[in-house]
C-alpha cells in the first residue's frame, strides 16, 4: 500500500496509460532517431571515403553508389560536363552493363536533366512523365516514375549533375533525401574541380619542364629518341634532363643529368648546368672526365657547387676498329647496353662522385665496345627507384623489360620502359635511347687526339 493505494496503483496507472496511448509513437520516434543517426553516420563515412580516394573516376563511382544507397533509390547516375558544356562521363548504379550499352549514348543537356544545368538547384519530381520538360526515355532506358537531382556546382561553375529515380519503398523522395544528395553533390563538385585544377597545374608544369629540354639533332648512324615524365607529386618541378649534340670532330656527344631537389630552383640550375655542359663539351676536345671536371669547377666558382649527377659519353669509331663508347659518370645511374642479340648489361664501372662534392677529385674515363645494331639506354634515377623496392630490384626490372622488348622500334621501346610505372611517378624521369645502325657504316670522324696517348 502507498497512501492507501495499492502499490503501483497511481504510477502504474499513469504508466499504463502512457503505454497504451504513446508507447507506439515513442517507439516510432526512437526508430526515426536511430535511422537518422545511421544515415548521418553513413553520410559521414561516404564523405570521408570520397575525400581519401585519389582517382577521380573511382571517387565519382563511390559517390553515386553511396548516394543511391542512402536515399534508397533504385537507380542513380552522375554526369560530368566537359568544357563545351556537354556530358562527357556518366557513372551509374542500378543499371546492368547490358542496359547501359543498349541505351548507347550520353544524356543530353536538354529536357528534364538539362534543367539541372540551366537552373542549377535541387529538383524533386513525383511524376516524371507529367513534368513539362520531360522529353521521353531513350530506347532501352528503364521506365522511371519519381526523380530527384542536384547540380554539381562550385563557385558558380556547373560541372554536371547527379540524379536518382524510384525509391525502393515506392514512396516519394523526402526533404532529408534532398539534403543528403545536396551534401554529396557538393563533395562530387569539389572532387571534379580539384581534379581539373590538378590536370591544369600538371600540364603547365610539364610544359615548362619540356621547354627547358632540347630537340635532338641528326646523329648520323645513331637513331635517337628521348622521353620526359614529370613527377606525379605537385607542385614539384624536377631537375632531370637529357641532351645530345654533334661535336666539331663529328662525334655524337650524349648527356643525361639530374639536379638534386624538386622545385623551381632545381629546374633553373638544371638549365644552367645543361647549357654549360653543352658549351664545354663543344669547345674542348677532351675526354669526358676532363669535361666533367671543368664543369664542376665552373659550378663551384659561379654557383657554389650545386649537387647533381651526370653521365657524359662520346660514341667513337677509331680507325680499324668497331664502335666504342667513351664515357664518364658523376655519380649517375649506369647506362644499359642492349645488343641486338645476347644478354643485356649495365656499363657499371666506377660511377664517380656527383658534381658539387669535391671538384679537385680525379674522375675516371671508361671505354666499352658497342656492337652494331645495339641500343643504349641512358636515364635518370626516377626510372629505377621506387620507395617500395630496392634500387637493385629496379635495375633488374629495367634490364628484363629492355631484353624482352629489344626488337621493338626505338620509340615503342621507350614507351614500354616507361609504361611499367603507370601514370604515377614518384620522381621525374629523363630517358635518352640511342640505337646504332646495323652493319658496317662509315665512321663519323677520326679518333680524338687523346685516344692514342
């Protein structure tokens, strides 16, 4: 008993009344709260997943799939406009590849979807066919009743739109659905804008870098091909270069180098070093080691001795003998010799010390026979270095690929040697490939005066 009432009589009655009238409503409210919490959690997870995705197409696919799931849509699509304002890419979910192929064309910027471009604001349509801008479905397109869309806009620029059709529950799209799609459309817009900005910066960086590199001259018996690939890390600008000239004595002179650092200063120093080396090699008929020593002394005197690696070589044919490569290295990766047949090998004698260390230290010269029909690959370390493996593994991999593709035309061989890195380069790469004509061709010049010394 409590105050003359049975225990639980007063409160029990109140609670019983509460249960009878409001318990179901309370349970529904709690369910809605749980559902809303779950949607917000999934929305946050989706935004985090999108922001961590480096590849744009993968990010956009994630956006459309997650968005459709969050709003319970049977169909979803995200269209990206090109610079001419037409749809160039389309990412879909809920449609099989067979249906996608049967439709066979991109959406247009007319009709109902065009409204999201012409009037960039969210849209909800409960009856697609009744909308005044509806122009019909293309052949093979699934029939749809309800539609919700949002434009992809950043600072007034429309990059495309995303739209979803037919909730699986059969009901209309809601205000909450629209807010979720608007949030993910904003994430998609930023992803597209960032990707386009990245491409513009990368293109400008590569154009600037290429403007510092020379055109290759006619090297007579040598067929030459050069390639340059910038680092994938922006706004880094590298100091890698290649060069080839014909000296006054008619000998081809070959150069590849790499200035340490990845910034505008490195690119500027690279331009100075490559031009100095070209002048010194042209003006002084000396062994490559002497030219490198002169270059090191000049750099110390004028620029404080910037650090760089260089490989300098002359292709000669002394009277009565075959072709020979006279070369000297300032700490540079070894050239790769690929004969027409037989094992490939690195010209890996003493690589010397880099420029900018001690200019007075002696530098060795080396002399290697180059069989007719052979290919010589000179490169910078970005071709063989990778944080995920040792330099030896990189060198072995390059040698295997070169041996496998040695019979390809020189330009295609260069592309194959670069292709294994995909589009992601952790460092710049400069590549100079040279192929000696097969057979017995006339020599370009007499032996240099020091050759008989």
